[in-house]
C-alpha cells in the first residue's frame, strides 16, 4: 500500500483473538501484535451445500461476531478489533473435520495418504462498533506421502491428531507426513499471516 493510503492514527486499537487455538495465538504473537484471547464457543455447524470458501468465511465471521457482541455496549471498546478464523481440510470435495476418536483419525489419515488435499482458512476482522469488517480466505494444496497402517497408528498414538482438522498438524510431528505444499504454509497451521496483515491495515494496525 502506498504511504499516502496508510491510516494516519498513531493509536493502535485493542485486538481480541476469538480463538483458543495455541497455534493461532503463536502466529499472532509472531506478528509482534499485543492481543487478548476471548474464546467464541459458537456452534460450528453450517448450511449444507456451502463451498469450502463459504464455510470458512461464515465460521470465521460467526466467531468474531460472537465475541464482538460481548464488548459492543462498552464505550471504551468501540474501536476494538476482533479477529476470527476457521480452518478446514478438503479431500476430493469432502470436508474433513476434527476426528471424534482414534478410529475416525485413522480413517481420515488413510484417505489422505498418498494424495493431494486442500486446506482452507477463513479470516474475519471486525470493529466492535460495527463500522468496519473484512472477511477473506486462503487456500493451500498439501500432498501427504504414502504410509502404511503402522505408521498411521504410531502417529495417532502421539495424540497430535486429536484436535486437528484432517487429523494432522503440519507444524508438529505431522510435518513428517507431508511431501510438499503449494501455497501459504501458515494457512495450513491455521492462520494465514500474510493475508491477515493486509486485512488489518484499514483498521489502523500495521505489522510493518
């Protein structure tokens, strides 16, 4: 963005991350931003027939709005910016959520091995006073190497897949499962940092 287009205010708005994800918290910390955490605890069911981009954008804004509503009545919080995000794994048009148990994780990982799948993350930024909102998404292609049942079972035994969409985490031991990616690595972790940094500029928040 040209310097003439940058917001001129020197006051950085309060930032709230509507997520309990340690991975998103670490990525936001890595951007050098001070923020607070308020978990949204929203219903993550969606209307059937939505495309993957529509799903992640709808859930990201739902999370941000749920948290924003808790601060709307306070005159001191009107410039506060809430960030919501959601990530899903999609294989051949099928959305893979978090596994319900180890057998579900085994089923997902077995279906992913040796194939390329897509990871979508939606990001929503909104001002508590309702004057501004941005909602966008990013897609990354991920290729998982072929594995035998023993390898999949041993990975599941680490406990890492239990709270991950698609039953794996690229930033942990799950990195050993991945042969390559096309696109934003941090998108697969759960928060597309480059996209978020651009989205925050109109709110008066500049990472660089």
